[in-house]
C-alpha cells in the first residue's frame, strides 16, 4: 500500500461518524489511546493522552469530572507496571 493511501485511511478513521455526539467521539478517541497505554505504559503514550484530555476538556467534549477521572487513570501512581523482559 502506498503511503498516500495509508495516510488517507488513517485520516478517514479519525473523522467523527455521523450520529455520534462530540462527547461520544472524544470518549472513543481517548479510549483508543488509553487501552495501549494501559498495556505498554510508555511515557509518550501518557503525554498524548494528557494532551487529548486537555483538548477534549477545552472543547467541552468532556466534563471537568470526566477530565479529572481520566487524569486519575493515567496518573503515574496508577500506571501499570512495565512488562518484564525474560
């Protein structure tokens, strides 16, 4: 697959499907980032989640309570332990 088609598919997958509210789209997008973070616990994944949470809160897509809850899920104290390499 050429890079242009891959980028087009990636961009198309990020568009909000018809019928979803802004809040639902934000939850889906953040959830798609949260799952790999909970598995891998990479600092760059955490940084991306924090940025997405800030943006969603600033746009009014999530409530202040939802924002605080999300930040508690990705706090360094709640981060999953890094997998052991054998």
